[in-house]
C-alpha cells in the first residue's frame, strides 16, 4: 500500500487532525482566496491570466482557476497536458519545447481534442511539428520563445523574427489570439519568461530584471514587425514578477503558478507595495513518532517534501514557530527548539506538526492525492480528496 492509498482513508467531513500522516494538505479557503486575488488583479489590469498548472498538476484546481477567469492553463510537459485534457481541461499551453518526432505526433493528436499551444525555439522543432500536424490534419498555436535573461530555453530576441517567419510559412494567415487557424500552425506570439527574476529577494531587483526582459521583448517585436509580420501576444511572467510584468505594457498574458499555494521560497521575497497578498495554502501534515530529550522526530522526510529550495519550515498559527526542522533523511524529520525557545516547545508523541514546503511544485509531484481542508488547519474538516492527475508526468 503506497502513501497515496493511505491518504484515501481521509474521510470527507472528518477533522483535519484525523488525516493520516504524512499527507499533502491544502487549506481550501486560503487557496480559493489566492485564486480570486490573482484573477481580480488580471481583470483590473486588463491582462489575460493563464496560470501554470505544473504547480498543482490537478484538473480540479485548473477548473477553479478558469472558473475565476483564467483563459486556460500552462504546463511544461506533454504528458501533463494529456493527463489534464483527459480530466476535462480544454485550453492548454505547453510552454516548453518538444523536438522528438513521436511526441510531436502526440501533440498533433491532442490538438484535435482541445485548444492547444506550444513553444518553439528551433527550426527543427518547427519543421517536425509542421509534419506531425499535416499528418494528423490538426492545428495549433505556436509561440516563439526568446531568452530574456534566464539562460535556459529560447533564442536571442534578434533571432525571433526568423523563427516566426518559419512558423508562418508552415501555417495560415494570422488570426486573433488563440483563435483556431484553418489548418497547420499559427504564429501566436512570443514566450518570454524570466524565471531567474522570480526569487530575487528584493522587489527592486525583480523590477530591474523585468525591465531587462522587457527590453528583449521589444527588440523581438521590432524584428517581427520589420519583417512584415504581426506579434499577436506576449506571454510570460510569474508569481515573483507579475506586478512588474503587467505594468510593463508588453505582456498580454501572465503565467504565475505558485501563487495558488505559496511556499517558503516565495514567502521570503520582499513584498511589493499594493500587490495582492497570497496566503500559504499548501502543507505537509506530519506526526511526531519519536521523542528525545532535546528533539522530536516526525514521519515526513524527503519523500514527502522537496528540498531543492531548502528544508520545510514548521508552521505556527502564531506566525513564528519555536521549532526548527532539520534533516532526518528519507522518512524522518527532526525538530529542535530554536535558541531561546521556551521550555516545553517540543511537541509530544502523536502530536500533529504542519510543515510548509520549501518549493511547492516538486512537493506536489511526490503525492498521489491532496486533501482539501476547510475552516483552517486546527479546527477544520476535510472537504475533499483530489487526485494529483499529472503526478509523475515527466515527458
């Protein structure tokens, strides 16, 4: 029996305290407030919202986001798109490159079932996608990705027009944003995501990184226009930069993901004045299974939470916990009192401990299910148990 099957024992209507640990738990009230705050921001600024579903990997949450006003969702992997589409998500943008011919055949098939878009940054990717679409008789929106400072995928802004021309040569006349072309592929605009800006701690640092990204976008737009083409849309942005992306005047669509849950890493960013405030909504429930004189041991180790952005932190309703979480290995976490903590700070055997993950996205990917709790973690009850539909979708 795996961890996901154990979580299925959580009963709707039962107390949060009764959820078997370790478990991925969502404060449903906080999550819904986060969804509405970002949707309201997008409405107020006249900008489209396409949240990144790689954060939650859940069709149910994607549907909450679109019900609140999102035009659709992003994913990073074809298998994520297939899993969410199978669960009823009908508008998906794969904001990543695919060059494998067999995978592109699957892309072309999926494009016949839902509204689909894909990012490209090479002639090879464009030509292989065109062949797959021709074979399947389906159509897709294509975004040329430019590197605006992250140094990952994307071409130099000055090279964007060449790729855009290649897309247009394989496709049909350009139409409205996300409008369905009559066949093949349609140049839909630019993918311009500055991932390196998201966790720069200072707000001024993030703003400066976005200014640099915007300069690259404008250069790419100018090249496309001078080549006689139109750039319908620029899409990008994230939870750490969306305020500055929206204010730039070049982005027509935002792709934040982590705002729906938050985590320690985003929580450490300096707040931006007048920006929406997002609450911590994702937790790992753990239980104390052993107790020493100066430490306690919980049953949630690295297999229950990601550590790429640091170890989790112990959540406290008072705002600051007297406990530090330290490395206990795959299956265990060790709690120690912080210097100066009051006597008796350590929890007792059997006590519940709520952990805030360092990074929400890969933490979610470790769990088969998530348990939604309404009414708060301490006094709340289980509202639902949802499948993490795209868990393990890596290709």
